């Protein structure tokens, strides 16, 4: 089961803070983050990578879905 962080409609830094809080909470695994702006996509990507998480980005009609993983 994946954890989903729905940050659609929120402006930075809120999506980044939500993502970092979830990363601290679970330490490893898989998190799906939904954002609706390019800025949020870039900032969340950088934050996740800085914590050692791998990231996959998919563009969707309503924005972006970022899947981050850490073993």
C-alpha cells in the first residue's frame, strides 16, 4: 500500500513541508505526491532527493504525480 500526499492546490513551501514530514514519519518505503504546479514539482523533487529518495515523475491532466521510494 502506498502513502499518498495530495498537495494539489497548495503553493510552496507547503507541498515540500508535507513531503518532508511524511519522509520523517515513515523513513523508507513508497510515497506518492500529487502537485499541480511546475514549481511544486521541482521543489518537492529536490527535497526528496536531498533526503536520499529516488523519484519518478509522471505528468497528468491535473498536474504531476511524483513517486518517491527508499529501500
